[in-house]
C-alpha cells in the first residue's frame, strides 16, 4: 500500500489557506482519493479548546512565550489524536497550518526567534514534519485588506501591520530553510486560479 502523505498549507493571514485547502480536499475526495482535512490551531476537541484560549480577543495580556507554548501543546494533541492515526490508516492528511506557522508568527512576529520556537515544537511533534507544504504567497498589506471584511477578527487578526510584516518576513526565512519541502503558489490572483494550481500541486504529490 502506498504511504499516506502529510501535506500542509501555509501563508499569511488573508492568503486564502482555509478556502483553498478545503476546496482542494473536497475535489480530491470526489475523485476517490483518501484525504482528510484538518486545521491548526485545533483539529481535535482538546486542541480546539486551546485554540479558543489563544485566539480570544480578550486575552490581551498573553505573553509571547505562553502563546508559543500553547500552539505547541495544541499541535501535539492534534498530531497524536488526528494526524498520526489517519496516516497510519492510509489516509492522506491536508492540514491548514502546522509548524511553519509557529516559526513565522511566534518566531518572527513575536520576535522569540525561529530556532527557539523550532526547539519547542520539536518536543511537541517528535520530528513528524510534513511531507510537502503548499505556501500561498501574498504580501502582508494585501492579506490584511482581505480580512478586514470578516465579521469576526481574532486576537492575531487584530495585530498591527508591523506584526504582520514581521510574519511575512518570517515566512521568507522559512521558505529558504525548507525550500526542498515547500512549493510556492501565487495567491495574488482570483481564488479559482489559486485553487486550480494548488489542486494540481497536491494531486501531483499524492500521485508520486
């Protein structure tokens, strides 16, 4: 039996990760591929409870390292409860965010340091890295302009443009660090075009 693949979608806020990763998953499922969609932070009951704490706009006093540790804790629960069982069962997994988000958002956005955040997450995931990552590339200003129309802005959505620019720059470092794993898709286009390219990329990975 072909080994199941673990594929993640990454990108700054407003890049369309959720819309695109869900659409790609649904199309693959209709074509008969064994694929499960999940998301971070969250994905399982306990991980979703941690998500609520992290993203609650009222939690303005949250320390940067507390935030990083909570993301790692949520990721650990998500991994052992959802991702690993699916992969072991032969089901491919598509996740909206994983470790790269922490490296960009907490490592650079919160200025903790990429290596420091990577160390926290290595304890959490025990070297279980994605097989491939689809990065939806969009600049910080365009991404933020897209999310302003949302009915609810979480704690990170409400951060300053400076924070989101640091996140964007953090992703550029992550792209260099993992250039063999990450495939870049231009997200500065109509969503239908982005979905089509992302679908072709993921289908190609699953067909390898």
